[in-house]
C-alpha cells in the first residue's frame, strides 16, 4: 500500500495506436494509459492469472445479456474450460434458449412507441425486439414440456436451481437445432452448474406456475442453492469471479464467504479474485451490494488491497474484449465438472457443520 502514495508508478509514455491491432495489443495499449482503459487491462491480467493458477472461476450474469446474443460468448468460454460455474438471472437463461431453438430475435429501435409495438405483439428490450407468440410463447411451451417430461425421472424432491438448469440445458443440447448458440447447452455438456437464485423473478419461474397447479413440477429449493454454492467455495483452493453487472447474481456469489464464515463458522477468507464490469455507482447505496473493497468488511473477499477491480462501463462492450483476450492468451483447460461434485460436497459440508455443533 505504501507505493500507492508515492511517485513511483509506471511512467506514462503516450503509446502508439496502430492499424489492425489485436485485442491483446489493445489491452497492452490500455495498460499504459489510465481511467477505465487501465482498469480493463487490470481485469484482463487478473482473469488470466485466475485461469493460469487453476482457480475456480464463476461468471455472474445480470442485465439482459443473452437477448443481444452474448450467450454464445459465454458458451465459448465454457467450452475452453475458463468458466466453472455460473450465477445468473432466470431471464438470461430463458432468453439464451431462444437461439438454441432458432426462435426469432431481431435488432430494433429504442426511440419508439411501445403502445404500437404491443399492438403488433412485439416485446422490446431497449433496442432488441422479440416476438410475443413466435418467440416467448413458443419458448414457454418448450420450457414447460421439458420440465414436465423430466421432473419425475431426474429431479429429487430437494432440488437446486442448478438442477433445473441442467434439465433445460440437456434438452437444448439434445433436441434444439443450434445447441452451440446456447451457454446453457454448453453448461450441461461440460457439467457446469448454473444457479438462478431469483428464479421466481423470471420467465423460467413463471413457466413453473402452471406446472405447480398441475402437480407436474418439483419446485426448486433456493436455500439449497446457498448450500451448494458455499460448498463450491469451501472446496476451492482459490476462487474468483467475473461479474457482469450486479444484482442478485453478484451478491449471491459473494455471500458464499459470509455463509461459511459468519453463519456456518467453518472457513474464513472469502474469494481471492473478483472482476466486476458495471455502470452502477456506490454513493447512492447501490452498486448492487457495495464496492468489491467494501465486501472485505463482510468477509466476501480475502483482501481489499489486491486481486479485485471494478471496470465502470458497459458489459456488452468490455466482456467480449475480455473473452477474446483470454482465448488468445490462455491455453484451454479441462472442465472441473462441478455439477457432478456439488451434491457430495454439500453433504460433506453438512456433516462438518453438524459435527462442529455437537
């Protein structure tokens, strides 16, 4: 920390911008500048270090990232072994599936009359259009049918939202026209657990309503999500995340530290590395659960002094750049297959806790 208060930083020597720069060259360019360009370079460096040291890496997804097509970028990162588990909104799972099943999503406009769009049965997400009947209602039928067909055979009475994701990902992998366009299908293929802790606040949750009324679904236990995610941190020698936005996914990932330390009193320390891409601000009590540094006071991270960075800006711009950099700079890895281990790890965590309470 002492060096932070001295005139010993890297000399700023105006770098050259060149034609046809690679993403790696652009990140290197950013590294010797300032502001969020430099923060993005720091994020790339931390993410590369996470991967090279075999840390367990989580991706958290908030905001409407998949409707604009970002799901395939996530899938590519999963295929390369760079993402080990995911925490997301149910909405991102739901809209990700449109592309697997080839349901229409189009570029639209943001300066429009939404009453007219409604009359034409067009749903808008800022500058993206989705058909009410041809996309949403068609997707609803698929989700309801898949959950109905699978729940009695594959879902135990106590299921986490990762089990729901696994079923939907399996269906997309096996029955859709374009599973390669879906991160959920890739997550299933590589046993990457996908948690939706606020599942009721999404169309995935909405589609479980008629199934609930017909006794055709096992409602997921979101408290089991907490147990399983805490077990992942407990079993990880080093743990980190790339957080796109904030919201429930960000805090759900970070609260695994307090779950182990504050509640279960089993392990102290929290996560080793966190990168957050966000346009939120902390001074209004926001930033979706505080700055990363503030998280140290809760035991969410190991230290506020290194291994974490907030890049202020648009995830839809920064995330593809980070992905391209990592795909260029890091060797592919084998999947940790955390989905196949989560139940046993949670059972072990339960036994450790109960033993300590005796």
